[in-house]
């Protein structure tokens, strides 16, 4: 089994008050065990993962009977799937690729949806509508448009081409599924979108794309199982990389480090940066606290925002993601001018390693606190480990900061105001606020 290591050689360790964070391990381990037992942290629930695999296997032949999948979802209901697609399903970009094809509608953009509709043979397309609440307007409005087209194309059998991933009891999508006999997969109670990539939300698209979803779960289980034990001890917690990472981050924030770079030197994992940014920002940006996540990818961003990382305000920490065994590619052998002779006999793998090392050293030389997360390989199992690690670290960081990492009250306000603006029933306070705001 592959393993991933966090490299704690960061010289900043000594300059931070990490010890006081370690002192919270007793209280936090007790709280974690209790919340797992109460079903409040389902991303860490092993029985849930086993049931989910069973449900997915039951749907596999139906889902794979389609040539295309169009996922309609937004935020946590889409970002994990996109990261997995970019990391493990590059075949779709190849000109002679014969399928399957995976698409994501995660915005209210007429141009994008129209271009999808021009390309997609609807009769061969499975529309996966992914919404935990079952009522997110950006997702539901896309559903209405596609449903109309699907009815025109498929007549009475239109519902066969839809699959909902939603709450097991509540919400508009659940009502629609019951009324119209649409197949569903459940999102468990208490699982917020940004913690849901290893539920049906991320695993259904992974299965469709032929990504080894069982290995994703295996990797996550390997890292999360020690935490999911009914009696997590403070000793076990202190040894766990997610808790160490949380202590490091909480201590950094206390010193005024209010930005956190997620620098991936696994180029095809770049979109995990967006996935992480949502997880971190929506979970931890509370009560004036938190650190702003900044996704970046090497080597591309060395030629862009890296100058700011290196010599801008000294307020940034860095999670530095690397992998020793990247696919190496072809060697540069012939027709290499003398000027570039230093790359002779080398390949892209050598280049990205050298660039990563250079950037890591430059960040350290410029006193950017940095923790390296080393992946053994670019595999589903390692991706599962990394996601499990980062989700648990986010929960622990939130608790160490004294905030709730699983709600998002500020985001909810904007959604209510938008609904009020569109004329939704009720929401009188929001309507009054809008009127006052617009009349200034
Ligand atoms: O992390 C979250 O909770 C959000 O980003 C949600 O995923 C997003 O708002 C979509 O919500 P839903 O899945 O209910 O449509």
C-alpha cells in the first residue's frame, strides 16, 4: 500500500507556539470520537463508506451504459468531481478518445450550457443532478432546462436518463425523485458539500469515468481509520498527520499568517487546489478568523504569482504538494542546442522535480513557513489519502480556532438575498434590506 508523508523539516516549527495546540489533544480527541459516534462527521464513517460502495456497485452497469455524463452541481457538489477528472481522466482530451465523456455544469452560464447541448447526444447522456439540499437554484435551474430538452428527445422515458444525488428524505430533488421514479444515491445527514467528495457526490462521477473509486475510499480509510476509532486517544491524535497539520496552521494564524498557499507540484492535480480552497475557506473563514487559501501549480505559477509568494507581504504559509514518481515522459536527446545541453538525457519528470526543489528552497530562503505533503505516487489511493488528511485537518484547525468548521452562515446570507431579489416567497427582511441597499 502506498503511503504519504508530511515532511516536518520546516524550520518554522520552533518559532510557533505549537505546544499549546498539542495541549488541546485530550479535549479534541474526546470531541472527535463523540461526534463520529453521533454521525456528525460522516466523511470519517467507515460503515457509511462500506454501504456506499455497495450502492455504487449496484448501479455500475446502468451508469456505464451511457456514453456521456453531465453533472449538474455547484461548490462542493462539483469541485471534487472536477479535481478527480483532471487528475485521473485526461483521456477525454485526446482526439481519438471513444468515450466515456464527462461534463460539468456548475454555473448559470447560458453559453456553456448551449455549447454542451450542441455536443451532447441526449439519448446517450446520463444527467447526474447533485445537490445535498436539493434546492440550490443554480443547479435546479439547469435541471429545468435540460429536463425540457430531454422530454423533447426521449418522451415518456426521459426520467431514465436522470440520476439524483441528494438528501435521503428532504428537498425538492427528493420529492421529484419520488414522484417521477428517478434513481437516486443518498448524501448522508450532516455531510456538507465540501466534505462530500468521497460520498456518492464524487464517487459516482469517478465510477463513470473509470477512475478506481474503491481505491479512493481505501486511501481515505487508511488515513481516517485511526481517527474513527470509538475511543480515539490523545496520544493517537498527536501522532496523526492531520492533527499536526492543524496545530501548525492554527499556530501560524495566531502569528498573523492569514494566507495559505496550496502549491501542487503534481501538475495534473492542479484542480485539487480549487477543491482545497473551498474546503479551507468555507470551513474556516469565520468571526474575522481564518487564512485565505491560494491554489497554485508548479511550474506554471512560478512564472506568475510566485513573485508575490516569495517577496510580497510576509503573511503566507505554504502546503507544498509533491510526488517522487511522476510519469517521466520522453528524454531530450536529439537536436538539443548547446545552450540547453543541461537538459540532455533528462525528461519532464526531471524538470518538474528540479523546479519543485528550486521553488521549495526559494520559499524557505524567503522565510515562507512551508510543510511538504509528499505523495508516494499519483494514484487514486494517494488522492484518497490526501483528501482524507485535509478534511480531518480542516475540522481540527476549526476546533483549535474555536469556530464551527461545518457551517457557512455568511454564504447563506448571499443566497437568501439573491432569492429575495428574484422574488421568492417570504424573505421579507431580506427584501427590505435590498430595497434600502438599492435606494442609496
Ligand atoms: O460546501 C458546501 O456546503 C457548499 O459549497 C455546497 O456544496 C454548495 O452550496 C451546493 O449545495 P447543494 O449540494 O446543497 O446544492
